[in-house]
C-alpha cells in the first residue's frame, strides 16, 4: 500500500489533494457506498431512526441518492474551476447513487406499501410517487450501461448521448423531493437551485466549445 504523504508547501493544495486521490482505489468508494445502507438498516432495527423508522429509512436513502447525483454533476465544474480531479470516481458515484435509488424504491415497495394492489394506485394517484418512478426509469438505462462493455457496444458518442439523461433525471429527483416535503420546501428549493446552476455551467461550457468550433451547435 502506498504511504500517505504530507503536502509539499511549494505545491498548490489542490495538486496535493489530487495526488492523494490518485492513490485511493475506486473499490474503496464502492465499499463505503455499500456500508451506508447497512448502517441505516441497523439503525432502523435498533431504534436509531426515530419513531417512524421506515419513513426515515426511505428519506435517508433517497436523500443520499440525490446528494450523490448532485455531486456527480459537480465533478466537471470542480475540475474546470478549481482543478480538483475526481473524474475516475464519477462512474462509481453514479452507480452507488442508482443503488441507493433502488434501495429507496425497495423499502417503499416491501416495507411501506407492502400490498402489490396498492403499488399501481400510489403511482397513479400520488404525484411524488409518479415523479419518483419517472426518475427511476430515467436512471435505469444509465446504470445498466455504466460499464466498459456498453461503451464499446454503443460507441462512445451514442453512450455519451444516452448518459445525458442524467440531467433530466436529477431535475426529476429534486422535483420528487420538493413535492414530498410539506409546507414551504426550502431544502428542496436549495437542491433545485444548485442543480440548475450546475446544468447552466455545463451548457455554458458547451456553448463556449461550440463557438470555438469544438462541438456541434447545441439543439
């Protein structure tokens, strides 16, 4: 194992941080991501999630997924504006986020609704469930193709086009959160504002590249 090193005072802090991140194996991120649902389940079983553990478990898994999706959007701006390079972790972050979405859905199906007859009724009658299912459907093909075989099979250009579905998916996830929160939803609005800013930064980058002749004109 490579030893952890102290920063050289002549280096920019971000360069030192990037050097340390290059030593961090991607599997460690998957391990940490897998541990979090297990911790939440343990907390729910032992009273650590309050008087409504199922609702709290759903909320924590959903919010964790949203946090990771937003962080995934922030990776490119972090590199562009601050020089922080997290690109090698982006796929893992997306896969873990989808896993949390899947666990969130599973808790709702198995522990919350429980009755198969009520599932479709909830999807049709409850807007936050309808929107949540739409987000799950948008993310599903992205999770299924988050591997090197799919990149080769689809071709890099088609694969990139497919994975732009993450943009509407994150917006839908924020909308799901907003509808779910009662009263004036300050926290979901903050999430939505951050997502919109991150998407505008990406659109701005593409527009600059188009003006420079590096990309086809956005449609």
